[in-house]
C-alpha cells in the first residue's frame, strides 16, 4: 500500500509552492491534479510520474468527487507516492477534508501538505493587506458559490456583513449581483470599497477596484471573469498605495 499526499499547489506563482510540496511532486509516482493548478507548478512534476487531470477527463468537465476518491484509493493500492494536487490550500474550499475522510475510511494512509490559499495571496499581490491596525482587525473567508447550500446551510450574508471588517469571497464572480444585494440589504454601505483579483500571483493577474454599489456594472462593462477573489472592506483602499510594489 502506498500513501496519498493532499498537496496545496498555492495560487499560481511557482515561488509560492512549499518546499515539502515541491519535494513530493519531484518523487511522485502518480499526480492527480485539479483545473486551477498553474502550468508552472505542473512543470515541477517528476517526468516519469503518471499525471491525471481530474479537472478534465474523458471529454467531461470534471471527475465526480466519488470518481476522484475511487481513483486515489486504486492508485494507492499499487503505487508508493500518490499526490493529490489542489490549487491554493487543500482544506480551503478545496474539498480536501472530504477526500481525506474518505481515504481514512478506506484504510489508506494520507497526509496533508498545506498550501498558500488564493484568498490571502491574490489580495497580497494586488497590494491589499487583509488586516491593518487602522482599518481592519478581522477577516472572514466565505464561498460565493451558492450550490454549497445543497450540502450544508446556505451562506448567512446577514451575519457575514456584520461579522468582520474584511470579507474575502471565493467563487463569487457569477453570483456577484446576488451577493452585493444580500450585503447591502444587510446594511453594508454601497460605498464600501471592493476589489476583484483574477488569476492572482500569475503573470496574467487582473484587478477591478470599485465600490459595492457599482461593481456589478463595472464587471459587466469590462467583461471581468472568474477565477477571482473578491475583497470587501476599507483595506481595499491600500491598493492605491501598495499596488506599485507588486512582486515581479
Ligand atoms: C474551488 S475554490 C479553490 C480554492 C483553493 N483551494 C485555494 O485555497 O485558493 C476556486 C476559487 O478559488 C479562487 N482562486 C483560486 N486560484 C485563484 C487565483 N490564482 N486568483 C484568484 N482567485 C483564485 C477563485 O475564487 C476560484 O473560483
């Protein structure tokens, strides 16, 4: 029996991959990776390793969660090092927890290697610190993907609006009109600063900076698309000062 490593690939910049994760990619026998893992990270994989794209296979959009788990169990039965490579951090909106529980239940040895999540890295590369002593002493990470409600209680936007000074939303672009409406109904000012950061930390990174009341119109006008992180709160104003210092 081999071992499965749930490895966080980070947000895209290969320099943000952990040393432990890189070492595992270099000696893996099999790597099963997700759609958002950047080409620069995939280039680190042992050339002899079997590589399986779980984000696109057999002409289908993606493997079902059960199919991925089944594949991991099957590979761990005759390969020593099986890497399950996920964008960002495996446990942050990455289903890593679900996969790990299924593997433990199947009697497979498994370990997690955390990665830098896009919710932290994308704002950082855009010049937005999520906390700042003058502007924010609390952060909430939330999914904007409402189908999450199929599996557990829906996002309580009323609570999110008042829960912390910075709100970081993953998978929120498609539902942005709904999210904005929910947050403003909950009492968040339409003048609250908001930033959208697409492909954060990658060379193709793009940003859209605005206010809650007008951001949906800006998205429509510019054709801004996912994948992106949304940051809401006064810390977004730091972008005008710090975006000049972006990593190169
Ligand atoms: C299924 S979640 C996976 C999150 C991932 N586990 C993480 O920790 O970053 C996918 C969402 O993460 C965000 N995301 C992932 N990589 C990103 C990047 N490089 N730039 C901006 N957003 C990103 C987007 O909101 C995207 O829709």
